[in-house]
């Protein structure tokens, strides 16, 4: 194996070892997140991203080269089989084809594990952030629950002195004002409704009177 393919194979083994470390159950996501967000790694973050993309580009080049050689020696093997060439030439072709296939799988798996590692690091960081937010939300809920319990147990004086008790009193006073205004509106609507009923009855009486007068005048004309 040539030097560059030895380095690529070593990088593949390092990727496998790093994934095995990420999968260890006794190392929590918080620990990995702290390591990823450490000052040292954050200081090298821009350079690491640059080297990462450079490395991926190199792996893609070697992957395509291995694919090209694999297709080349596959076609040579087919030609040798058709022409019944010498056994040594066939062995050389088979050996080169095997090397091309080996290089293809090494570079392909190295590329695939690069994507896997990048995705796993992102998921671990996101999971650690969500866990921290969940713990903070739980602590806030517990503190709010304890404050509510202390307000309920402390009685009226404690609630009046505390800021939360004042807010509650202001909110209750606001609701009482809104209720009073609503009651006034209801009373005014009831008064208007009674007035309308009285006016309606008066108009109906006048209507009946007018109808009787019209009927009397009509009877007189008939006579």
C-alpha cells in the first residue's frame, strides 16, 4: 500500500475509534458538549472547519480516482479474458483491480464516516442544549411553585408585601373594575329594553285606537 493510501486508511481507523468514543455510555452528552465548546476548540473552530472541508475534498478526489481505476482494470480484465492472454498478465490485472477496489472502499468509508461524525457532533450538542434548557425550565417551575406555596401559606400580609402579591392584587382590582363596568352595561341595557317595551306598548295602543277610528269612519260612510 502506498503512503497516501496508508494515511487514508489510518484516518479511517481514527474515525472508527472516535465514533466508538462518542458511543460510550458513561460519557454524557453534556461532557462532550463542554469539550466541543471549550476555549481551545472554539479558538481553532474556523481553522478546523477549513481543514475539514480540505480533507473532504482530498478524500473525494481519491475516491473518484479509485473508482476510475476500478472501472479501468475491470475493462482490462474483460479484454484479457476474451483474448486468453498470459497468466501473469491476468494476475497483474486481478491484483490491480483488487487494489482499486480496496482503495475505493477505504476512501468511500472515510468519506461516509466524516459525514456521520459531523452529524453526531451536531446531534450531541443539540441534545445537550435541550437538556440544559429542560433543567433550567424545571428549576424555574419549581421556584415558581415554591413561591406560590409560600404566598398561599403566608397569608394576606405576606402577599401584600411581596411584589407578586401586589401584582395579583392589581390584577384582581382590574378584573373587579371590568366586572363593574360590565354590570353597568348590563343595567343600562336592561333599562333601555324596558323603555323600548313601554314605547312599543304605547305605539300598539295608538295603533289600535287609529284602527278603531278608521273602522268607525268606514261604517259611517257605508251608512
